[in-house]
């Protein structure tokens, strides 16, 4: 098999006689040498042709007869070479259909050649997809066609891996600061990559330097680089060197240049190279290893495992990296060994290698691989050897088995899934289908072949347009299937949603779609589920009101409408007052019923054009479009509050809640949608701060106050970090005995500019913020340190520490308190008292009681502050494990002139005795107040009458100077 021209004949030799050269003349010797070289070249071409893993051959164009094919072609077609030669592709049914052969002939006639034409080959019932490339040649005076067919079954995977690798390499080049360049002899530099421009400090796309060495190479390196380039051209060798590069701004940078000659027709025509920015590396390690091979021989880069072995012994002479990677042996381990000695092939497999195209090999790890092997006898340095190439088809074999299994499963699935098949004539618009397809359309199948029906039957105009558009799309992109879902609407029957998948299988002579085959499935249930999910995605599941998603769309629409009509849009944020206590006391089910009723009342209280949405919990947003005046918004919100404020009957309980509403008006408040909601929320918060059960309009003053609050919290955080907070102590006194029985730790802020600030100047700012808990943690830690200091000065008194409600209700508060005490073993737990407000105890009573029980078990005291100012019942009070009740100072101040306050004080004292609690009065400022408290049985007190809060050092001195009243004075006080 050869497509090369014939060797010169005697007709071209000089005539014999006086002018003829003797047989052993130099001309004759040159002729023999040329003939021998031609023979060697022909042998190499034959070796490569025979070892080519892709099917290839030569056919005559006049009659299509095969003149030559390689072993790969025979293996693909399933015929021997003798069975192929002299026959056509039609005789052998090489192509899957006649259309494949017509397509090839048509393109060959039109273009004169074929490049990577998708074709379907045929091998005894098996279809082989691939691409065909062919070129016309003239052989022995006849027009022939040389072709190569490549199986593309695994091409997609290889292409994806190549694209990913190319992306990684490009990114690696950018990350490694590695640029490419090309220098053409006689022209100089003809190409720079973007990285080269960056390295040289030039804008990308700028003109390339005419004399690179003079313009960009530092003087001390110029001659060295010239010499390397000269040697590269003369000796055809690679060169590499580190060089200092001159940049336009006068700076220098180290770069590493590497070049390789490109030889064409025996001459160096250009040099390809790379330039890498090694400035950082060069300046830190000047002697970095430079010599790296950037390119290797084609044999080493081939993706196919290839090698050469002795023809007699089978010992390997050479293998490439792909071979090493496949079998797990290094090149050094393989050279001199045979496939059998390495355990790659068994003796039986070795004997079959020359007969079978497909072999089974074993890797070093023991893995069995199925390979397609191509071999060709050749010579290497005069030694007979085999040149072999391997193609791993293990995955393909497994894939073929999986395909067979999936085909069987698909056949079963079609039957089990009740898929209906159909055949659509796109020219006349009729369609036929099997009995399942007819049943989906509500038609009973009769006997015989089903009749064709118009494809538009029972379809609405929108579905007709959708189907037509999808046909056009599929015709333009046949690689993706036809996929359309339409609604079948028959009179007096439930609508059915049918999804159809198909593929155009034929085109007419003008290239228009002619016929489509496909299947259909009833997706009515899925469609109904989608509609349900779409509703769930836009409406609140509990109340049925629009949710955040639909609210955002409505708000945008109303804002555009307000701009267009010149009207006002009211955006209101509503929060239910008192909902949480109801939810906690009666349970979540009752809370949910209350929310549903509230949502219904909101809807009834507003216009049909208004929108009410639930954001979550007890928060709602109201949109009031088409308002003429701001008063219209206030009037509507007044009706909403009146509706919400009516009592709710929740089973046997009758409860009442109110609403706090904040609102803003667009476009008077010319903000975006999110900001409008935030402004309304801020206004609602202001309404709650003002006493709840009211509505409040957003204004700039409130915005400034909110911003000021954030700034104040930031100042408090900074003050805590700088240690500006300090705990003062106010003593607790037993008025009957005249002794100091304890102290309360009260926070003070030593402001660098305003001096010492009392809690009223900063604690209200902490309430409800995320800084409240960290500040409370500081109070406890500082209190333990304060107790330790008192003990060091001989003062052993219990100190009460105020704990806020959010801090106490933190999960794990008791565990945290226990760990803190463990880190302070020198502080007796009995000298620590946790003081909480009645409000903190009222909410989450079970959690609070559990937490207090745990801290009391540690030995800590528990005190309830401001008793009488909240709404706790005796049942709640009895459930709390307390040791002390504190009478609020407001009652102590008022009891001297207000009978109601006096009765409250008497009641609290009696209540404490009944429960076995200690009782202490706060805010005692006069001796008369102390005397009255003693008469009512309250012996313990604290207040300005005894001492103001003071720093710990002053407190220690105060305790040392405290003089117990004489017995007469105490008797007079108790009289």
C-alpha cells in the first residue's frame, strides 16, 4: 500500500556510451543513496500508516473501490483486508445509512475535500459515530481519495478535559507571570502575549520593539543574548538565560527568557519562546535552578501509551509517559523488561498479540485493562523491533455494557411510565400516535391503524404559538430535542397538561423539517403541583396573605404607578402589641389562630386595591396606593387599628392586642423599595417607644435619632474596651441592728469629657441592643473581682449584681455562671447575689425559674428587684426560687403621703413573710421612711439616707468608719 510516486526508471538514466558515467561513478552512488533514502522513508510511512490507531485507507473516486486500508479500518468494519480491497462502502455496508454516503459525496463535490465530517459507520449492526477527513490524490494516473475515520465516542470527554486543562494553563500562566513570544528571521519580534507586555511595562497591544536587545536588555546582558540567539540559529539548539529588562519608566526587572528554533525545510525560520517574571525570586535567590525542559519529543507528548520492544525477546526499548501512567511502571523499570516479565501480559495474551486487535493487560496495581493495540514491525538502530500504540477502551467496554443494560431498562421504563409515542408530519400538519398518546388527549382508540389528526386540535392559541416556536428552535439547534408542554382542553372535561419530547428525523430537499418522532407524557399532576408551589412561593402559608416575594413585586408596581399618576403611595409597617405574651401563655396554636383572624381583619378594613403582606411572626406590611393626601393614609390606618384592637376569642380565652404602625409616603419619601420598608419599620419602632397602640409617620428626626443611637452604642462599646466603666457600691443596712449586711454593685461611666455618669445616662441606650448581654457579662466578671478585693481588705459582705432580662434568658446562662465561678475559686458563691427585675422574671417564666434554681444550687443568692411595678401573679412569684424581694423606691417615696403606696408596701412585706423571703426597701432617703418601714416589719434598707453609691476604695473606708447607732437611737427609730 503506497500513495508515493514510483521510483525513477531507466528512461531517465543517461545513455550508455562515451558520455555515460561508469557504474561506480559518484553520480551513480548518489542515485543509489537517494533510492535507499526513499525506500527508508516509504518504510517509515508504511509503519506509521499501519500503526495508526484510527481507521484509514485509499479509495478510487471513479468507482469507489477500496485500494488500500489499514488494520484499524479492518477492525472497525469487521472484515479482513482481502475482503475489503476491490469493494465499495455500499458493498460492505460501511456506512450506517445511504444518506451518510450521499452526504460525503455531496461535500466532496462541493468543497473538493472533507474535514472532520460527522459520519455514522456500521459494523454488523453496531453504529459507530465519528468524524471523517479525506483528501483527493492522484495515484498512478487515477483520482483517488485518502481518508481517515476517527471514532468520537470518547472525544467529548477528552475535549472537555482539554478545555479545562487549557483554562488552567492560561490561568497558571497569568499567575506565574509567564508570557510567550515569537521571533521570525528577517522580521524580528512578531508576537508578544499580554504577560510579555506586562513584564516589560508596556501597554498591551503597543507596537513591538524593533530592536528588542538594544531597547529592553540591560547593557551587560546584550552580547550574551546575541550569542545565544546566534548559536540557536546555527546549531539549532534551545537557549535560556536570566536577564535584566529595561522598562520605559527607567526601572529594571529580572526576567527569564527561553527560546527554541523552529526548523522548516532544513532552515531555522523562527524562534518560539517564553518570558517569565522572576524578579521576586531573582532578588531573593540569585542562584535559582534555571535549566528546565519546556518541550519534549512528540513521542513523549502523545496521549496514547506507546513504545518500542525487541521483536525477538519482547523487551522494552522505549516507553512514553502515557505508558508509565497507565501501567504504573517507570521508564527505568520497564527498559530491558518484557510485558510478561512485568506481569502486564500472560503467556497466552503474548501469543495472541499478533493475531488479536484487542488484548487484556494487567497494571502494576493488579487492575485489568482492555486495550486496542496497533503494532508495526520496524527497526531501531538496526535492531528489529515492534512499534506499538495502545488505546485504553476499558471505560468504553464498561459503557457499552451499561448502554445495553440501560436500553433494556429504557424499554421497561417506556412501558411502566405510560409514555405515548407519536409521528408528526410537519408538512401537512397531521399527527398520529399510539393508544397511550390518544388516551392522553382524551380520544378512545378504535380498531385498526389510528387515524391522523390535526396537531392543533384541542390546543389554545398560546399553546399553538409555543409549539410552533419550539419546532423552529429545534430545527435550528437539532442537538437539543424538541421539548414543549401544552394544555389539552376538551369540552366538559378536566384540562390535561401533556409534555412532548421529539426529534426531527427527516428534512425535505429544501432543508425544511419534514417529519418528527417523539413521545408524550401526562404531566397534569406535576403542573398542578407547580401551581401550588408557585402559590406557596408568593403567599404566606398560615394567613394566605402575600409574602415577602410578592410584596416586593407589588411595591415596585405601586411605586411606578405613583410616579406615573402623580399620586401618593402609603407604605406601613405593622407590629402587634402584646402578641408574644399571648403566644407564650396560650401556646403557638392559639397564637396562629390570632394571626389568621388579624390578617382577615386587616383585609376587610382596607380597600380591594390595597395590599397586606405578612413578613413573619406578628409583623405585617400594608401598601396603600392611589392616595390623594397624607390624611387619607392616616384615616385608613386609623380604621386598621380600630379593627385590630377589638377582642379576640381564642377558645375559652378572650384576649386583646393592639397595633403599632409606622408609615411613610412615597414619593415624598423618595427612596428605593427596601429603604421605604426600612423607614416604615423605623417609624413603627418609634410608635412602640412612644407607648404602642398608635401609628407614627417616618421623619428625618427619627432617622437621626436612630443613627445617634447606633453611634451611642458604638461609644459604649469603645468605652468598655478602654476600661472606662466601673462598679460603685451602695451599702445595705439592717436598721434594727445598725449593721451593714451587704451592698449592691451599680455601674458608672467615667467619661473622659463629661465626668462620672450614672446608669440613667447610658443603660437605657443598651436596652434591646446586642450590646446588652456583653455589658452584663462584664458586670458579673467585674463584680467577682470587686468581691475579691473587698475580701482582701477584710470586708466579707454579699454583693448583688444586676442581670438584665436578655442576659438571664440566654441559653446556658447557668452553665456560664458556673464556669465563671470555677475560674474564681477564691470568691465564695454565698457572697454573690443575682438581682433581676420583675419584668425579666415575667417573660419565659419556666426558663427563668429553671435558671434561678440552677444558680441557687451553686450557692448564689437570688433577688427580685422593683417588685410591684410589673404584672406578675402570686402563682408566678411562687414558682421563682428567690431569696430576697426588693420594694421599689417609687412606693417607698410615696408611702408617706399616699395610702395606696403604703398599702402596696405593707402587702409586699406580708407577701415576703408568707413566702419566706427576705425583704429590703430601696430608695430610703429620710429617717421617717426608715422608721415607718421598721414599724411595718422591714428591717433591711438602702438609700441616700445611709450612703450614696461610691467607688470600692471609698466603700472600704466607709465600712471601716461606719458607726453602729446606739441602742437608744435604734430604739427611737423603732418606736
